[in-house]
C-alpha cells in the first residue's frame, strides 16, 4: 500500500470522476438550426427547426412559442418529421408593444424532455406591405404565464456556440484556479525565505512557480483549442488571452533572473523578491484591467463570471470537484519537483 | 531622512549636470528615434499617433532608468551604501527618475508635435494621464533596474523584465490617450485613471517593503 497524503487521495479519487462525468454525461437538448431567420407579421410562417439530442417523435405533446419580453404567441401547429426535425406553423398578428419595424423573438418549446429555448431565434418584420390579404390569426399575443414541463434528464445545458465543447469547462477553467493558487503559495514561500533565510523555502518557491507556469501554458493551450471550435480561431487577441501571454512573460522573467545568477544565495534572494513583486503586479493584470475591455470570455464587460448563466446545478456537481482536484495536482507536481531538488542537493 | 533624500537627489543631479552623460545620450536617442519614425511614417493617423507616443515613451524610459544603480563607481556606491538608509536611497532614485522622465517625456511630446501633429483636444486629461503613468513607470522601472543591477546588469534583461510589468499601465494609459484625442468616447475614463493611481500606490507600498531587502547585499 502506497502511503500518500490525504490531499493526494482527493486528487486520485476526484480526477477520474471529473473525466468520467465530463465525457459521459450527455448534453441537454438544443436547437442548432432554424429556417427562415425572418418571419413576417400578418402572415402564416412555417419555421423548420433542427434539434440536437432532441426526441421530438417521442410520446407527449410538443408546444412552441415565440417570445419577446413578457409577450408570447403560441404556434398553431407543431409538425414532427423525425426525432431531430420539426416544423412549426405560426400565424402572426402585429406585435402589440413595439413601434419598430424589426422585433427580436426568442423561440421557447415545451417537450416531454423539458423546455427548449433559443434566444434571438428569428426577427419579426412588421412591414404592412407584406401582409396577406384577408389574414386571420389563429392565436393572439398574450402575457399569461408560460407553463413548461421540468427538465427530467441528468445532462449539461446546451449553449448556442458551445455545443459539446461545454465539457471543456472542467478542463480549462480549473487550470487557472490552480495556477493562481500555486502562485499565491509561491509568494508565501518567497516571503518565508526572505524572513527566515532557509534555502528549502526557496526551492519550494521555484517548484511552485514552475508548476504554475506549466498550468498556465496548459490553460492557454486548452483555451486556444476551445477558442478554435467556438470563436473560430486559436488566437483571437481577446484581452484575457493577451493577459495570460503577458503573465507567462512575467514569470519567464523569474526564470531569466535565476539563470543569470550563479551564487545560490543571491539567486534565492533576488528571485524571491522578484516573485513577490511580479505576483502583486499580476493581480491588476488578470483581475482588474480585463474588466475594462470587451472580451469574448464570460465575466468581462462588467458581467459576473460564474453566475447562473454559465454554470447550472449539474455542471456545479463536476466543476467544483474539478477545481479541487486540479489544485491538488498542481501542488503534487510542485512537490515532486521539490523532492527532486532535495535529492540533487544530497548528491552534490 | 528628508535631508538625506534631498542630499542624495542633489548629488545625482549635480553629477548628471557635471558629466551630462545620461542627458545628452538620451536626448540624442530620442531625437534619432523620432527622425527614424518621421522618415518611415511621414504622417500619422490619430490611432497610430497614440501607439507611436507610447513606443517612444516606453523605450525612452527604459533607456533613461536603466543602469541608474550601476552608474556610480564602486567606491562611491559603497560610500553611499554605508552612509545612507536604504529607503532614502530608494526615494531619491525614484524622485530623480520621475523628474528626469517627466522632463524627457515633455520633450518627447514636444518633438512629436513638431515632427508630426498633436491631436490632443482634452489637455487636462492628457497631462494627468502622462503624469500618472510616468510616475507608475518610474516606480516600476526603478525597482526593476535595481534587480537588473543585482543580477548581472545586462541591458536586455531590464527590457525583458520591465516591459510585461508595465502592461496594465500601458493599457489603461493608451486608452486614456485615445479618450484625450477624442478617438473614442468613454464617460467612465476616471476608472482607468483610478486604476493607474491604484497600481502606483501598490507598486510604491511594495517597493518600500522590498527595496531595503534587495538593497542590502
């Protein structure tokens, strides 16, 4: 039996759970395509929708609404073709609450598997010239509460451009948490070194910084791959992408200073001081400045980062353990590096 | 303490005025940079203008501050080392660099205005931005310059270490510049001013805490 510290067992147990849950739990149902994009008022419109992970042809009635604000209009007919394709027939009276020619409408559906929402699904053209003569609407815009069936399956939410890549939340985001945590502890050990002048603390600092930089590089790579499949390019010069590149440069400076100094004491002292200085200046770089710039990342432009919009309860079940596991692994890696240093020192 | 700071400051300025080494070389450097920019760009758009200004300012500052701790001859260094408290050395160096940089930056802006244009419409904001970011730059660069001096004293190390560290100031500052030349509209620009100011405070507090440890060998 291997003797390991408890937090290593935590990492060993949680990590397979994260990988398993991350890849095995299916995605919830969503709508990937809607045709046409524009509907006309005072006309009968047929919308063809393509679903993802949907079961339109299962038992149970399907309803659909177009919605804007508190107004909604029910579909006259829902024609199911197969499990992923359906046509919705809407006869649309004039939208009551807007003077504008264009109204953005969301599509809300109620299926036996739970609700389906596509924000800004179609835009409603109110041009009177397109009106069908003698048009009679079957339904009316109403403000009554919509009642839909509850989500019944255990799955991750379907988000528009994310799709299946939403699983990367468990493998990309926790890397940053772990990186910041590890850097914080490296600052603590730098402080301890400057205070008590024990060379072990300096080795710990270096190992922690190295693990942090490794996690930073991994975070950049996973982020770039994610960006390729959602935003369209590996690097889109988003402010947070640039900031991570800069923070990696700052920690590159840490290793540059170390390699420039031969004397172990001077190296330990100066690199410890630089480490504290760099970390404190890293805080505005990562947490303050990006908020003032537009970003593709959630959490910028004044939005909260981990609100209910981004994580639902199912995802929290995997995400928070993943954060803990990644932090434990980062410390584990740095500890191994530290022990290698200790052994080298014994040989010398 | 105050007398020590001003004594050291006076000493720095006197030795500078006596051999004029830094001032002449930096002025020549500035002049040649702007000539190169002039003959390669001829005229600049307003967007390019801010970029040009910041490039000139940053490399000017790096070259000015760089080596401010290693310029002394060894004996005089040890003389000051034994005589003055570390913090007064720090304050005098920061003040010296700040005054020098403010003067040189004003000269740089003047030269840029002479060779290109000065599209600034919101002067108070522009000057406030320049003063705040120059003080931030002098705080960070003074500290990094001592680290560089202690670790082999290569000019390239200073550039590599200092450039990423001033990025927060650079980003907020260039955004404020864009507001000052009315290229972008932003009613929340005081947040950028505030963040530069906060960063200056943090850097200052941190340097006061760390400088004495670094100064003592």
